[in-house]
C-alpha cells in the first residue's frame, strides 16, 4: 500500500507535467526544428524568371455565312432524281434534282383561259369598231368593249409572268423543273430525299445547304475576365485537334459586342483561307493569343502544403528552425507551381521534405 502511494505521488505529476509541456509547445511556437535523422531537407533560394504567357481560347470551325446557301423548292411538288449527299462537291448550275409540280399545270391553265378571253375580247372590239363606224353602236358601248379588251390583255400578261416566275415557258407542256446548285461549294446538310413532297418556302429544312469553304471562320470563346487581354487585329496561333502538330497563323478579325448569357463569353473571329478544304465545319480548334512576358516565381509542387483552405510553405527563420508562411498559388506547369504572393524573389524555402516538418496531428 505504501509503494502504490509513492508511485502516485511521484510518477503521475511528472506525466501530467510532460503532457502540458508538449501541448504548450504546439500552440505557441510557429517554428519547428527539423528531424534530420528522419529526412534530409532541401532549402533553395527562389528567383523570379521571365515567362512568355499565352491565352488559350476554345474554338471551332464555321463556314462563312456570306457563302452559305440554303436551297428551297421554288414551288410545291414532288422531288425526283435527287442524288446529293453530305460532303459532296457541286458546281454552280449543276442540276441536283427535278421537281414535278401541279402549280405549273395550274399556271398554264390560267394562261390558256386568259388567252381565250383575249381572243374573245379582240373579236368583240373589232365588231365594235365596225358598228361604231356605221353609227350603229353608241360611244359608251364602244368604250366598254375597249376596257374589256384591255383587261383581258392584262390578265394574259399576268398569267404569262406567273409561268415565267415558276421557271417555265408559256409555250411548253412540261410540268417538271430542274433545281440547280446556286454556287460552287460543298453540301453541308441534306434535308429531304427523292420522292418527297415539297411545300415551297413553307418547309423549315429545305432541300439542302451548300457552302463555299474556300475561306472559313475559326470562332473562339473569349471569357469575360479575359476581355482586356485581346485586341482587334492581334496575331493569333491556331491549333486544330485534327492537326495537333501544325500551327496556323491568323489575325483576329472581329470581337463580338455581346456576351453569351450562359458562358459569359464573347465570340472572337479569325478568317482563314482553306485550300484543299482541309478545315471542316465543326472542327475543334484552340486559339492562342500571345501575352506580354512577365516575371513569375515557380517552385516545386512538393514545396507547397495545403491545410484546409490554407496554402503554405516552410521558410528558415535564421535560428536553425523553420516557420510556415502562407502563399497564394497560380497555374501549374509540369512539376512546378506558380507563387503569386507570399514569397519574393531571393527568399529561401524548403523545396524537399517540407511535409515532414509538420507537427503530428492526433490525440
């Protein structure tokens, strides 16, 4: 019983004192001594270096809208002999389909009726001239015949013009009209098939879309926070996903005036010549705009430690110990990370073994 009391009086107070001492060291001292027996620390002096930066904009290839034509049926009817396919090259004036239309038959019927009325009115007018010369017809009746004849000729001309508008001659008998390509270009889209009925301009798809791809647009998204970094007519390098080892040089031709409400980006346009049509509409591309060189500090990734929302590095305090310093980081390049603030050119930091300087956590 005496031995137990002596142990309690001597050992327990010593343990409590040791625990209080350890807790006090963790809370009060910002510096720690390195455990050289566990790890070899590497301390280096950091220096800012001049780095050429580039702003990368995601983009894609588009056909120049000024050289895109949507082909619609000029009148209602059934499409025949339609053979176009997406990607096909066509020449201006090349027949691409035939259209058989009942509108033509109706227009010819109207013209034939108008022509019969003209013959009837002409004969009536000739009889009227004969009668009025013998003073058998009144002047008022003769003027009425003249007006009827003029109206018949006007209706005939209207019917003739309608046939011409449909692409036919008033002397023909066919009700089939050829549809031709209006420009040289590539078929981007096909909206119908042979045998389908067409409703003239009422349809939304049209027959086909043809684009001249001798020149194309490369349109990139310039986000709101980068608006001040890009200027009109600034040179730009373009890399296409289809040709990753090839750089195409261009110039910014237009910067949009409105932001997309979803992406908060404006459209940046580059116009390129496209010999051989290597660049296809909807291709992905990256626009790289060179930015002025700037002095920036990069350190190894292992030198930066993260503790919740805090980012820090270890720096020597001059007494053989090390203290933490909060920093703000930027972009990562390979095994290096940019330090935006917290350390300056010429400061020393721990670049290897920093993680072993942390105080152990736990109960």
